[in-house]
C-alpha cells in the first residue's frame, strides 16, 4: 500500500523585529503635513535628532520647530540630506513625490519607510505599547494593521501603566544585587520582583514601599514576606464590560478572590484570571443577601490570609457604594488598600440619554443625591430646592419617584423642569424615559421600571431666566 507524501510548508519572516539605538542618531522626515506629523510624534518618543524637510510645515510641526525640538530644512532635497541617517520617513502626502524621494534616499544608502506604500518600505513601523524602558512592538508584516491595533489594546490592559518605572528601578538596583547575591539568588530575586508583591505594590501606587521591599530583600539575601495581602476597591462602571478602566482590569487579573454585587455584568468577571475565586455578595435595596458587616469582615479576613482581594462595585466605589465603611475596617486592621475609580452610574446613564451633565449657560451645577437611605425612602433637599442652572442625578430614586413628582409640581418653575429616567444604563436592557413633574409616575409605571435607575432632574438657567423676566413684567403692570 502506498504512502501519501506531505510536504509541510515552512514559513519565514519577511520582516525581522529588532530595536534600533536612537540616542544621538539622525532621523529625516520628508513632508510637512499630517502624515509627517504622525511620524514626528512617534520619533519624539526617542532620543533621536529629528530633521524635517519640507517647504512649509503645518501648525503642529511649526511649533515643534520654533521650540527647537526638531530641525526644519526648506531647501531642495538631495541625497546629502539622507546620508548618515538611522531612519528616513517619506510622508509628503503625494505618491509621486514620495516615490521620487524614495529613490533619492536609497541612492544615499538610507533605511526608508514610505507612508502607505509598503512595497517601498525597508522598515515598517509597528504598533507600540510604551512602558519606557519596557517597549512592546507588534507587527503583522503590513497584512493586518487592524489586528495589530487590537493586540495593542489587549497589551495595554495587561501591562500596568507604571511597569516601566518599576523596570527602571530594578535597573538602578542591579548593581547592588550583583554585589550581594549570586547568579541563582539574583534570578530568584528578579522573578519575585516582577511576579510577586513588589510589582503589585508598585502598581497600586506605593512606589516607595516597593523600593524598600526590594532593597530589604537584597540585603536579606531573599524575599521578605508580607504580613497581609491587599484590597482593591474597584469601580466596574455602570454596565458594559468595556467601561471598566484599564487599572480595574489589571486588578481583576491579579486578584486571588473577588467579592461582587448583583449589578455587576457577568462579562466583567470574565476579565478576571480564571482561577480567581468569585464570591457573590448579592446586595440589593431592602434585601441584602450579605449584610454589609459580613462583607467587610470577610474582606478583612481574606486579606489577613495574604490574599489579593478585589471588592468589585458597580459604578464608582466612592459614590453611594458604602466603600467608606470597608476602608475604615481595612485601616483598623492595618491592611493596605487602594481605590480604583470607575465610571459612575450618573455618567453612564447621562451618556445613554444623550444628556450633558453640565451645559454652558444652561446647567452649571450638578448634585449627586440618593433617594434611599438606611431607614428607607427619602426626598433629598436638592430636589426640594432645585435652583436655576442646576441638575440633580438621583440614585436609587424609583421608590421615591411619587414624592419627587409631587414636590416638583409645587415648584415655582415646574413647567420648566425636565426629567429623564434611565434604567439599566449601558446594558442591552437599557430604558430611557423623558417626563415632566406631572407625568413622571405614569412614565415609570408604563415602562415597568422598578429599580436600577437614575432620575435626572434639570432646571435650565436660560429657560428660567426668561420666565423670571416675564413674571417681573406682569407684576410691574
């Protein structure tokens, strides 16, 4: 019986990734418009000497030339301009001029990148994740730039913003480590620095603590264990998972255990590392699956065991989220914590309703209030005394909606007050309702809105000013 013969296709890179030494080297950019500006912005991240060759520059490039950050040459471009360069970008915006300049630059032996003409490129600029001195370059050999940008976005989420500063700190301490530790101990040290507590501590903003931790470990000859874990109070945003911050995603990926409420989108939890424990604490108005005291005690207990804890809250942890009670307990237990802000529900709901929380000459004051206190429904004073130019965002206010409507109907400018109710903002089940004081209750009932909603009450400064003037004229007559 014969055997089929298969030849596996081998793949060789058409481009080779490497990093160029840019300090003190010369980069020439041909062109004075937006394409040239894009390449200039990229090169300004380096220590290269930048020369722009163009008769005229746009406002951005001209400002850079005036400040001495780039050199501007306006004369005829010759091969001499491209001699002794590390890199040349040709970006005039005209394909014909670009092709001609490419030929001149190649005659001078330059390495050339011609914008939007891959077949004329010796070098292709990658998508870059910059955590200087840590740099990640992503390339697809020009085949899929959109994919490169998607990968860049994912890497931006994975690599914390201050990672480069930690790498720079490690660089400054390498000499001390080399003088006190052997090769194996140094490897263990740096593995610990970038995988364990120093990196997590640094990422939380405690740079001094991380530096002291690393120095103590070098002096002791081994990592120094921490007494406790840590807690991050993370705002998950108002609904959709892509409204959580990059820092919030990073904390989820670092967490050993996550405590989350009922309003958290399950897709947000998918951003956490797979082996992180997830604990549902199920809080909802008037019916808490876990009392706040139990939540606080459990968070403290987990941190005391050395776990990295995330307390995941809908919206922002500092706005009607009882975060202060948890922080008080963490302080009392001497447990390190951080607050990771989130997009609060008022911002998310306003965006859903195409509302600006403030508007020039119309709304210059914003009040965040709650319609539900410890003892039940309440009517905030900000609703009773709403003033011209003021907007009130009422959280947890559906149970108080009838009282809100009744109170606003008695307001001197009731017919100038606009109301918008946004339920389940930034989710697939989102509902937006517009009303006035007279129709608020009916509108809420008609849409079957029961909770998880923001009520916006707005009194425009301009509209009220007109009414005041009218009343004064009537009174005078």
